[in-house]
């Protein structure tokens, strides 16, 4: 036996022992750095030198864009920013396919787009959708600037069917194009429902330049929307449950925050029942109040007006600042009211009730802003009605409910009996933005103390799960999840 | 190269250098634990389990070494021999170190593959390997073993102060040994001769000194 | 009376829906007749005693005298007329009126004390003789519905009314700095609240960074009664068997039924009773965690959990109680607090820095001696040779006060600032002149053999527990030369009276008093020389360095001589 064959394995053995010991010393599990999962941002290409002639209107700009970016226009045209609808499987009817979107859905804010196009479509990512005959195949009608303008001068006219405000320097706007910032998305998404901060609760102009305390992602880390709502071929990830029915392609915290999050076992164990935002979003509308109720039935009165209380055109509202969410089980699907569906006597009409229960393994407790409204419905057919509010003959000019409802019904393909009343509806807005830094998260007593934020009985618990056991441990009483 | 002879086997060399490295690591991690502020918190926290691990590796190495010495017969190098002979040889060696060496006198002890260690070396290594090393290992293992028990279970006399104190004292002695050992390797025929021998395993035969029998002679055996 | 007011303030009136099972109650007087008929004071013992065995409760009760004893207990209102009954309502009423009760006792109307506790229920109102019952609130048979009383188990606020600050997480923790009888906050610097430190009203130094709760158990909804339990309460039974005969059993299910317990509930919450206190290991197993800690079992056999999990107390705590002076005619002593940098006016916005408890060895129930965190309180008092020993509060009052005002001589002697009023800081026997004058006055009243003594005692810090990254984790907190285990704690202040300091029994073997730069410190006994890095082996290191140095010198000299010899031979020969 040569010396080498004796020595070599001996030495190798020691080396392995040594290295192995050293490696085994580190006992801390590596927590993945969320920054590792951020998408790479596009490199800016300066378009200043490319344009020298002023543009007469929006489509003119688009035509120029198309000279190089023809493919991109067609990408946009395949997305819901353009079509304002999507075909989806309706989970509450066993997966029947429906075409649903802003185009044809009803909500409990301004109620419906059809018959009100020039006003509502001022937020369309296109030019000229003034009536039901808009050509969705015309690429020159795509509005590139609303998302890509980086000068800040670009703005859409309030009732211009998507056209820009007259007098805007479109040349300057075109020259400035780049990757979208928060102001681009926010130009529409912050003022849904007819004004800043009205609709979402967690999206308003405060996010243009938020402090780190207001939003840790956008304030402290200067995230732009597409850092989370990642885009591929202009198709953005994310679902709005104002119109969507399911959660395919939803944005999730776990896209970046992977693996185990909390050092503390007790906190980590809450993830079996709560979505991140439930603890990490104690309140929304922290800078600007958001609308929490809208009573259309009071509209038409000549009393003094106040943007946050009463407008003749719209009715009575209640705004709330520092709004605490309402907590409900949510499995990523909603039961959505669709136009033409009858509402039953005495039943709460929920435009988009979140589905999910304690025993549904896909469901977690989410924070919601609930918006209550009293909106018109047909007493005979018992369907919600969409009034024509904007434009000539609209309610906002005539203050004639019957007329507006008739015109609106025609446009929406609804039967109108002539006899209407107002019914209370609710709409659920899941909240995910305005996340403050981690030390502001809810603490134990916020839910488990008295009084706590959670309505245990409404959530299906016999009482506080701290004492009764949670959904997976309702087993202090011997029951288990299926 | 032709006139060199094999004096250390490959395993002996490996064992020696490995032992030296481990002792170096142990001294270093021990130092970190003894003076925690020198390198900071993380160094201290890491040194505690590392020192334990290296200590265990040292024990394994020492045991393998002992096994090898017994099986191969190399143990004979360390045996002191008849006391009368030994005593006079040791004195002669000592005289060389404190005066002869300055005058360029020949080594009183002729080194050859059958008798590698001079009398003083034999004694030193005997003490190091059979007293000091077991002391360190013993106190180290004792300190390690008691970590799982409460002090209420152990007898009073075995206060950890004694264990720690002995372990610390032994560490200082080892440090001093390392210094003296490295220096004394330069007292060969040439300054780096012994070092080269421990690395390559080969050395030039000595030109002066005694043969295997152990008698002193000043006659050179080889010609110029 | 301001401390009483503050006391009442801390009682957060939680108006919560009463969810108890308690039936309607007939309120009875001492003769057993309904109070709304006789108009007599309420007797809790007769009333509650209708269903609950009051004799048993009184025999198993260490809250015997629920007197608000900020004054010297021996001179308290016991000498006045009437008898103070055990007041069940103080702990079991949903919203007891602690303020009115204290007021009533102070006025000498001891019999009405229990009745006064009901002030918030609307069943009584003040009258000339004491209190008057509002008959319209009672049913014809004299019963009061349970919802009005809200009877139930004590909540944190009940305990906090006397024992220290327990703040409901949603209230703001408003500062007040001392309250007599407080065994929690003023004694150990803890506040039992789940609120974050930075959200409270204390002007904490570095406030914005203190994103931790005062106490993690309070945060997690573990209330006082979860750990301080009635020894025979079947609902909160300690699962560990203590001293039972049947060794083959882990657990004996044959216990009291709830009904049996409610008849005879033990009220012995003494810390010495092992069945009335849950300890850390009753719920937590430290070996399941702490994987980052080398030599876990050894650490846990040497350190109490609190040592690392209560690294700092953020509420100012007493460092000295000076009973040799009276700050008001009620008899309040002068109190110095640790952990607060008083501004000139000793105001509520003084910066609070908190303090690190001192680590002192203590024998635990399992026989191990472990380091525990403590606060040290020095109580200055006169020791006398009379049978009574310490001079009475009345005597002290006579020395300092003339009615409700300070005596002329006291003002002259103590008013350093010369503004005609005496502030707390000025009242201290810190010069021979002041001390001798007071001693002379006391001797004039018949006290003999007086000596001014400061007794140092340790108060254990058990609350203010924190975990996660806030607990101690750095090895160097302890394993350095001036690590926490050997660190001294300051005992006295520059303005402390001139007296002799002595350690109480518990501290005598644990360390010694060291005077440094005019201040007295308590230095704990030097720790085991076996602890890594604590510098106990510096003496041996000196020998080691000496040996190494000697060896280095020898090597240098030997090598040098060889080298010069070699050079000489090469040149010369």
C-alpha cells in the first residue's frame, strides 16, 4: 500500500470534517432579501431630439409614436386598460364565462359608464371614446402620453372622452416620455369616483410624494407602481376587485417578501389566517379623507354645497380620514352584481361581495374599505339602474331622475318600468397601498384586546381565537379544518 | 539530494503540521474568548463553538498520532533510556546549549533516523505530550462536559475556577513552548535544516556527534 | 392629596359591557339587613358572605389590610374609630372608586369605606354622615342587578390601582413618578402595558427608537391573573404537580369544581406560595430556542430568564426613601428616583433615561443560585433604643410641622434658596447642623439612642419583560471586564442624609458597599473566575506574559549570541 493511499484519504477526511464543522456553525436561517426580487427598471431613452414639430392633438402624437412603437400599441390594445373589459370565469356561477369590466359594470360611485362616456372615458387610455361606436381597433387612438409623459404638463380633459386638455404643449410632453412614474398612474387612479381620494381609500394624491410613514415602499424606497404591478408587453399584473372576479395574476407581497418573514413564532403563525395588509395597514386615507357613503337619493336639492358633504349633482356624502378597515374572509374571488340581475327584497345588495369563509383553505382575512351608497333601482324589475348623469340630457343638467334613468337604461340594455326608488348597496375595496413602516403595524391588543377591531362572530369564530382557538386550532374544541 | 536521508515519514510530517495548525487555531480562539473586547462580539460568539470543535479534532489527531507511534515503533525516540546514561547525556546537551553553541562547538548528540531526539528534546516532548497536552485536553473536556449539567450536581472541589485556571495556565505554557520550539529548530547544523527536514522528510546526515550508541565524539566521520 | 388623585387617574375607567355570570346582589349592612332600608354602611363581609365563605377567604388572604398605606403603617388610621372590613369590591367591582374610598378612610369614616367604593355605580352619593343610598336604584327586595356592579375577576387595572402602573394599551401612559405602596413601577421600574414605549407620555430619552412595548406579556394579552393565580382556582390550575404523594401520576384530574372554588376561593397571592405564581418555565422551555447561544444549559443554570429578558427598566424607580424628613403634613417621605434626570422643577417632562437593573445572586426554588435583576432601594430612617425603636410619625410631625405648615425653625434651617417655601430637594439632613437639630428635637420628645441609618434592600425586577431583538444577545454585555454581572449600582445621592449605610440580610453576602467620590455604590460579589472574559484571571495572565517575555528575551539573547559568535568565527578564524 503506497503511502499516498494512506495519507490522502486521511487528509481529505480532516478537510471535510473541518469545512463541515465550520459550515454547520451558522444556525441562522437566511432570510431572503426582498430587494433581490425587484424587477429591473428600464433604461431611459431620451426622446427630446426626436420631435420638433408641435402636435395638433393626441392621436397625432400617437401616430408619431407608432412609427417606431407599432407593436407596443397593439400590446396595449390587448390589455384591459384599453378594452375596459375582460373575459373571466365567474366563480359564483360555476365558472361561466362573462365579459366584464369598467365598460359594462355597475358600481356604487358614479354607477355606470354606458351613456356617460365623454366624462367617464376621460380616464380611458385612449382618445375619443365618446359613445358606443368607438373603434377599439384603431391603434392611433391609443393614448401613449397619459402613462409615459414625464414632464407633468399632460392632463386629460375632464369630459373630453380621453382627449387631452386643450392648450397643453403636446410637443413638450412627447419629448419627455419615459418609464411611468407614480404621477402617471395616479392621474387616473387617484381620482376615481370623481375626485381625489374618493374611491379607493388607499390611493390618492398623497402618494405622489409620500413620506416614509405614509407608505414605506413609495415613500422610503421610492417605488413606482410597476415595481409591484410588473408589466410584460404592457400587460400589468394586478387585479382590481371593482371589476375583476378572480385573483389570477394578482400582485402579492410574497412576490418579493419570500419565505419566513417574522422572527417571532407567534407573529408568523398569524399568516395562516391573515393576509399581510391586515396587520400592516392599520388605517388608510391618512392624509386625504375618502368617501365612505354616497346617498344619491338626496341629490337635486338646492342647499349649500360642500365638496365633502353635499353636492346638488351627486347627493349627500360622508368622508372619513384615518379610516380603519373592515375585516372579512377573502379567497381572491368575488360575487359580483351584474347588470340585469334582480335584487331580492330585504337583501343587502353587495356589488362585489368577497367570497371566502373560515373553513375555506384559500381564504385569508383581508382589510376592506366598505363604501355604502343609495343608488337608483327599478321597483318593478328590481334591477339596479344606471342613470345618464353626464352630457346633454344627463341628470347633472336636467336633475330629472326619470329621464336620466330611462336614457341610461336604453344605453345599458336594461328594462325600465318607469317606477324607481333608491336602494342601499355596498362595495368592498381590498386595501394594499399606504403600508407604513413595520413598527406601525397593529399590535396584539388592537384585535385581541377589548374593544378590538375584529368582529369575531361575523368572521365565524365563536369568540376571540386567542381563547377559543383559531381556524386551524378550533380544536381546543376538537374540530379541525377539512 | 543524493546525500540526504529519510528522517520523517509522510504521516509523521502530516501529523506534526496538522497538530501545529490546530494548536494555533486553539490558541487564537482561546485568546478571543479570554479577551473578548479585542475582536468584538461576533468573533467571541463564533470562537466558543469553534474552540470546542478544534479541541475535538486535536484529540482525534493526538490519538491517531499515539497509535501511529506505538504501531510503528517511533515511540522509542521518546524513551529516555537508563537513568545514569541519560543524566550525563542531558547535562552534556545542556552545556552545549548554554555555552558550546556560541563557540561553534560540535553537537554532542549525533542525530540519525534511529535516534532523532537529543536527551533534552526527549524530556521536553515527553512532558508536552504526556502531561501538558493531556492537562489541556482533560480540563477542556471537563469544561465542555459540565455544560449540560447544573453545578448543584457536581462536587464542591471541582469548582470551575480550578478547571479554567489550569486550562489557562496550560495555554500560556503552550504559547511559550511554541516560541521556544520554533527557535530551537534553528539550532541544527544549518539554521533551516530541521525545518526543511520536517517539510520534506529528508535531511543531510550530521557531520559531528555520536552514533546510535550515544557516545560523544569529536571526530568527524566523513571527510571534508 | 395629589397622590391619591394620581392614583385614581391610573384607574382607567373601562366601561365595558358586563359579561359576568354573577347573579343580582342584595346589599347588606353589618347586621345583615338590606342597606336601602336601614341606610347603614355596606358590609362586604355580610353581603358577599351570603354566598362566599368569608371566614375561609379571610384566613387565606395576604391582602389583609387593604389600607392605602403610604403613611407609616403603624400610625395609620387604625387608631381611629370604626373598623375597616375586607373590601371585596376593590378588586371585583368593574369600576371601583378608589379615590372616594381613600378619601373616606382619610376622613376617618372607616365604616363607610366599602360603600364609597361603589361611588361610580350610581347607587350611593355623598352625604353629611358619609354616604347615602339612592333607594330608586334598588329593586323592592333590595337587589341590585349584576350589570350595574359588573362583578368579575380582577383585571390588570385593579392590581395596578395599588401595585404599580398597568396601563391599558389604548390609554396614554401619563407620567407620574412615584406612588407609595407601588411594588411594580416605583419599586422596580416596570410598567405592565402593551403600549409601545414611544407612544406614552414619558419624556424618554431616545424615544423614537423605542418601538418596543413596556412588557411583552401585557402586549400579548397575558394579564396579571394569568400568572398571579389563586392557588385553588381550577380554571387556572398549574399543571405541574407540587408535593403530591402519588408519584405515578403526571396529573390528577380530581380537583375542585368551579362551584366549590367560588365558595372558598383562596386569596393567597403571596410570592412564597409556589401554587400562586407561575414562573417562566411553567410556560416557556428555553432549550427549545436560543440556538445561537453556546453552552445553553450552563447559561440557564447561572442566569435567571429575567437577566437577559429585562435588560432595562424604563420607568423611574425609587433609589432612596428618606423617612427622616417629612415633605408634607400627611407624612410623606422624601423620595429620590433612579433613571430620571430631574429638571429644575422636577416636572413631568423631565427626561427619563431608565436604568439597568443590578444583577444579584438569588436561590431559586430548584436550588440553583442564579443572577437576577434587581433595583436597590436605600431607606433612611432613625433607629432608636426605645422599645418602639423608630420614632413615631406623630413625633416627626411635631418636629417639622405646626399644623399644616412647616415650623419656623424648619424653614430657617432647610430653606437654602431663601424663597420662603421648602421644596423636596431642600428637605434633607445632609449637614451635621440639620441632622443634629432634628435629632435634638426628637430626643426632646422622648426618643433615645438615635442613629441615622440607611438600610439597603434589593427589589426584584420581574416585569418589563421583552423578547426578540430587544433582549440581551451580545456576549460582550456580560463577558467583558466590566460586564453586567459585576457592575455596581449607585445607592446615594449628593443630597443624601449623613447616616450609616447598612445592607439587609439578603444583600450582606452578595456584595459590599463602596464609597467612591462621595457617593456610595453597591458592588456585587466578584463572580466565578470560570466565566469567560471577565478579567478574573488577570493575575495569571501577568505571569503568563512574564513567562512569554522571559522566553522572548532568552530567545533574543541566545540567538543574538549565536549570531555574533558565528560572525566572529567567520571573520576571525
